[in-house]
C-alpha cells in the first residue's frame, strides 16, 4: 500500500525511495553482524576449572565456541553445555584463505599449533585451508588472546549472510582465537586439539555430544575423528 501510494503521489516518490533504502540498509547490517558462539554455562559439579589431571596439565573450559579441552586427560571439564553452534552456516565454497595473526610477544609455539591443526584438517582433502600473507584478504584469521575474565580457552567468531528466501546461512568471515591464559598450562597435544576444534567451528561444524569427536563441548580428549571427517563431508558434498 505504501509503495502504491508513492506512485499515485509523485511528490512522495523521493521519500518512498529513501524509506525503502533505509530498510535495506537495516536488513543488510543485521545479516552481516558477526556471530559469536555463546558461552557455556558452568556445570553444577563444583569442579575447579584449574584442577590438574594425572598428567600434570591444568584443565579449564576450553574451546572455540567456548568449551573445554583435554586430550589424554581423564579429568572432566568444568563446562557441560552443548548448545553452542555456528547456527548451521557453511561457506559457499569448500576452501578458505587463512592468515596467522600471532604477535611477536606470543610464543612461536602457538603458530605451530595453528599450523598443525590446519594441516591435520587439510589432510582429509574435504575443505582446503590455504595460508596467505595478506590479512585484509583472508577469509579466516587465526590468532590468540590472553583473557582471565572468561571461561573459554578458545573462541570462534563468524560473520554470515542469510538468504531471505531459502534461509540458507553462508559464512563470509571467521576469527578463531586461542586463550593463552588457559592454554599456557596445556600440553602441546591439548593445544592442537583445541585449535582443531576452533577450526572445525570456523568451517561450519557444530558441537557434538553423542560421539567421540574433536567437536565435543566439554573437553579436548579427542583430536579429529572419522566421525568429524564424515560430518564435514556432509557439509561440503
């Protein structure tokens, strides 16, 4: 009715154009807002997130969309939520450029950890992660942070677009971070598991609670499993 009125009233045509333009800008801004995986709620077990496991490694919430990790540790995580997802979003293609954004004052071990996680995912030849030296052109940024005011040892933040007709969600950019505050106390294996988990989120994988999986929200007891490979194949078949 509004558009019809504008065409019937020539003086209001310009106003109508401005009104429609503003609505388009509002919708575009909404769809392009970064999506950050929600934080997990602490469990009721009362466990200390800094409790040590039998290997001497500190356990704490870990994970990119926010969860905890462990590799061979038998200590359970201090978080239990399985609600964190990337909302069913995937990339429009089965490849992405990756930039390693590691500051000079951060141990070079973390670049190795990210590189190892990237190579491990690439070995399955499903989704290709290609390093680039141009941060401005990178699809995915892999970096670190040092935050003691959060219960997460890693986080993956994604930006996406949504097709209003089909509802399909397409990832357009992702930033994955490893939290040094927790990971400095982890073994190298656990760090790599955490990095693999965050890259899994960056590629579109959600949390898993009913299988052995690198995407388990409550710990990094596992690296990439065949179950994870099969799930990634389903996303990009």
